[in-house]
C-alpha cells in the first residue's frame, strides 16, 4: 500500500531540469550511499525555485512528459529538517504520471529529464509543493515550507495493457478502438443486456503480472461511460494514467470488488449497477447517475 504522505500529496493533482546541471543550494545536503539512505541538512532549508541534483545517474531511458514511473522515496521538511515519509525502509514502490495535471509541479520539474535507475534529490519550492497540498498540516507542513525528496527511479510503467487476448461475454457492450488499438468506449450490440441486472467484470486482455490486492495503489488507464453506450464522462487516455487506492471509501464499490484479484497488465471491463456506482444521490452531487461501464488497463500496483 502506498504510504499516507505520498498518497495525500499525489492525490491533490494530480522547466525540465538538466540531470547534471548546477546543484546550487542542494550542494550542501548530505546523502548517504546506503540502500536505505539518509539525508542530512540544517534546519530552515528553503529554495525559491524547484531544483534537482543527481546523486547517482542511471543508465536507463530519459523520462519525458506523460511517462508513468515507479520509485521509492524519502521525504523531508526543509524547515524542520525532519523526515515525514520514507519507503526506502520498506521497499514499497510508488507510481506517478509526469504531467502538470496529474502530479505536483515540483515532481514534474524535478524528474522529467532524469534517467531510469537514477537516485535524484529534489527540493520543491513552496509554490510547487507544500502550497498545493491540501493535507499539508497533517504532514507537519506549512504552505511556506520547502519539501526535500530523494527518489530512486526504478522503472517506467507500461502505457497500456499487454498479455493474452480474451473474448468478452456477449451480454456486455463491445469495446471500440481507435487506429492505434487504444480503447475509445463501448457500443451496444444485439446481444448486450439493455439493462444491467448485476455488477460484473470481464477480462479482455489477461496480464502476466501479480494479482491486485485490496489496499494497493493502482496505476491505470480507463474510460467511464454511461451503460450501455451513453455519454463518456471520464477518461485518462488524453491526460495520462491515474493512480488510486483500491479500498472501500476511496473508489466506487464496483471497482474495489471487481479489480481486486485481477492481474497487472490486464484490460478489464467493469460494468456497475447504479447502487455499486455513485448511488441514488448521484445527480444531486453532480455525478453520473445510473448504471456505468468502464474499460480499465491495470498498468501497475504497489
């Protein structure tokens, strides 16, 4: 499961810096060479602009806008010089998508252009970090604080499902695709159920990865549409994969029920009754009402 701090920070959102440029104010920060490193600096550390420093350069691909990456990290408050989260100790990887819309501006500025396999130190200016985090106070942060992150960039996450094709059941609408074989939505057929009697799912590509567990954070592409082939009300293909925690209260009940146990790399149809979607008060809350249907590419889970 992703740790609370990074979940809170990434959930709010969602200058490319040179990997080997001037380290500036980061030059005095000490980083140990351990597998579970420590970061040491004096209190009241701050920067006005987000800066990065490569501790160890990897030999993988350079990261670009729109890439989804997995990593472990250490997070510190520049004002107090105290750590507020650390996944190096547990080797619990996290994933984010590098766009301005889906992650903190400081992560985007500090990580785009770095190489997979690198260990990178990033100091997030308040305007690119703490000021944008709605849960800052619960993390011991003020809006004026600089946040200091140490990242080990582990890998780029695949951009779409991959595995063994499977035939979808005839009672569900068929998935439509564009010229690049990416899903574009659903189309009702003569055999698809006009009304959805129960929540159900079907695998159309069976991935070879590990099974998704309750409580994990999943990186996924998806399209959400009113059942059977109505309005598309949400999708990620134009902005980049989204990250969400698979647990009750954080997701639609049908997503929690139907995604747990699916394998990473899979493409899954999830058809949700109104009760298992946004419920009877959906319209009053400005949410899609009635039965809904989704096509979900499970790209990663941690």
